[in-house]
C-alpha cells in the first residue's frame, strides 16, 4: 500500500504540471493553426518526426541501459560513471552524423526536404533533444516529480514566448519560425534539467570502473537500436505515407489531430514517467510480488479508456477551435486515440521483458507493429487519406500491445485479465469506426454510454478501489485544513 501511495503522490504532482502544460497548449494551438497554413504545419510535423527518429537511433539503446542499471548501486560515483558511459557515445555519434548531413546539404549532393538553414537547425535540435532525453531520464530516475512538472511547463512557456514574435518576424517563412521556437524552448529545458542535476553530470573525471562495463551496457542496449528505431519508424509511418501519397496540407491536418490527442498527455506522460523506474525498483526488492503490476494495469486501463471515449464524444468541439481549415481532424481523431491508450497500458504489461533483460524481444514487438502499419498505410492512405492513416495506426497499436503482452508473459507471467480487456477494446474499436465516417448524432451518444457502462462493469472491482482511495485522500486533505 505504501508503494501505491508513493506512486499516486508522484502521479498527482507530475499530472498537475502536465495539466497546466496541456491548458497552455489548448489556448495557444488554435491561434497558431489560424496563423499558420496546414502545409507549413505539415512540414513542421515532418521536421520534428525526423528529429525523433534520429534521437531514438543515435541513443543506440544506452538510454534504456541507464534505466535498467541505475538502481544496481546507490553510490553517487557509480551513477556518474554509468551516465558517462551511456551518454558519451550517443553525443559523439550525433555530432559526426550532423557534420556529414550538413556537408551533403551544403554541397547539394543530396536533396533533402529542407534547405541548408533548416537542416542546420534540425541537426542542432536533434543534439539538444538527445542530451535532454538523458537529463530527463535522470529526473525521472531520481523521482524529482516537481522538477519534471516544472520542465513540462517551462517547455511550453518558452515555446509560446518565442513562436509568436518569430511568426511575425518571419512572415514569409512560418516553418522557420516554428522550428526555431521549438529549438530554443528545448535548449532552455535541457539546460535547466542539466543544471538541476549538475552533481550527476560531473562526468569528466569519473572512475570508469565504478559501473557496469560499456560492453555489458551495449549488450543490453544494442537490441534497442533496432527496436527503438523500428518503434519510431512505426510511429512515423502515417506521416511518411501522407507525405508520399498525399500533400503537406494533409500532413498538417493530421498533425493537428495528433495535437488534440495530446489531451492524453496528462495521464500518458505522467504514468510513463513514473512507471518504468518504479516497477524496476519494485522488482529489485521483491521479485515475486505481482499485485503491484496488476493494480497499476487495471487502474491505467480504466483511466485511459475513459479519457479516450470521452475525447471521441467531444471531438467536434475540440476541432472547432482549430479553425475551418482543420475540420477534417474530427474524423481522424477517433483511431488516433488508440496510440496513447495502447502504448500506456502496454507499459504495465511489458515489464517481464525489462525485468528478465530480454531486450531482443522488443525487436519482435516493433517489427510486428511496424509491418502491420506499413501494410495498413500502403492500402488505406491512397484510398482514404488521413482517415486511412489513422485507422492503420490505431489497429497497429492494438497489435503492438498484444505482442508486448504475450512475449512479456512468456518470461514473467502476470494475470492481466486479458479477456475483459479485449472485450472492451472491441467495443471501442466499433465506436471509433462509426465516428470516423459519420457526424455527431444520437448514435454517438448511445455508443459512448454503452462503452462507459462496459468499462465500469468489466473493471468494477478496480473502480471501487480507486474511488475508495480518492475518498480517503480527500478526507486527509480536509482533515489537514
């Protein structure tokens, strides 16, 4: 129970910061979509997609090794040594790749989608994002919930402070405005997070013998090079397909729909930030206790599906605020909800692969989901455009969850009551199909009520537990006052 209370305490702190960040986005996103053409917004989405793919590959799995080995020793010198081994090679690789890319861009040997100036910003942004990934990992591993929340808010505030002046400064190049703003905001957060953990970042003169060898770290991490690369490609195939088969404008509309799905960020970001380090620490202390993982799985299933069907019910309201050029986003949003739902819930079911160090199996997961998404997008995008990309992505994330769960349970079995999970998933899938092709009406409302009732009935025991916990927490707060 103490472990559950600790988790929920950190969850509340990070969730509060993420909610503020989301509200800032809901206020400013409609303004940006009215100032920026969908085609420019699409090119900006491709810019961030390229960077995300590069970071995942350039980390060469050492970011995951940092998480797995961090709690092997509580000594600060050990942690500095581990960080030094994990971060140095990715940074050097990033610098080397950046030099090659810029040489090819400036000489014109390779025709990239962006001009040399944007490519230079892309290389810079990727390096900053890579360092920030490791620094944010440290924040998570140290359970600095307040700092994590602050960084979320600062990122949005710095972006807002930069983007509007830049949009008016570069009136004829909104892509330059957006990429410059996001690079500056990422740098501000990276600098803040490194300074906040400056003791751990004193890695120049660390004793390399203090932690696991680089060979051991690479042995654990190298499968993630392929699996994380495939996972990132998997997440980007929809945009790639739209960029190939359709237009930048459709990429922009699709990107705006994904922005609305970020309402899940309150739960997804908060939960994912806490779950992996906390579950690894729990396993290191008690290998046989499975109740912690079962409870976490059931509670996050309830929360994610509830938010998902509620967002689909209100999708037309959210899309209305984006402006007339983005109306189609309402029909894209339903199946995109499966991305945060399935990914977040699968974080609780994939634990066995992490605990047993079966990182190679992550390649199978990513490859299976990626192949599903490639086939789906190839068939559906030329026919249905953005809707096809969303449907393919949603189905692929269900496959992603299934592969993660089945493979993990083969090494570390946990009874997640999958029968009721897939019953709920089927009902929500049918609800998504209807709302992808039909306007809001009485069937939308009835479908929502059916899905909500099914969710409560299937997970009644966990709903009662959650309500009981909230009631006790409220009493404590009132008692203190």
